[in-house]
């Protein structure tokens, strides 16, 4: 099985159900909205990595947006599927698979 999706009207009991599934089956739980919220708390990743200390860069251990993704979001555009896939892959530790 590739994965499961847990949908709940207005997130009713969703956190409790997710925790039970994780406890019983050991599933990796991915919450795309939470990933996006975490990514927005960090500075965006510049297109070119600057010299150390000149521009703030996000922590590699946390989800982050690329500078172009950040600008599009701030311009009112929707978050792209590619952005969500990158964020999810990073959380699951399979981001290198996206470049295959």
C-alpha cells in the first residue's frame, strides 16, 4: 500500500484518529497544512546559496519554501503540487528520490 488519507469534516477528531493509527500501525503521518505553516516560519531558501552570514537561510532540518515559491504564495497564488510534494518528501526523508 502506498498510503492512506484521513479526511474529517472540519478536522473533527482527526488528531485523535491520526494518533491512534500511528500508535497501532506505526504509520508516518503527514499533515501538509502543518508542513506549510512550519515552512512559512523560516526564511525562504535563496535561489543561489550566499556566503555564510549575508542572507538568512532556513534550517535544513525543517521544512522550507524556495524563494520563488515564497514569492508566489505572497502574491496570492495557490501552493503548487510540486511544492507540497517536496515538503512531504522532505518530511519522509525521501527528497532525493524527487530528482531521479
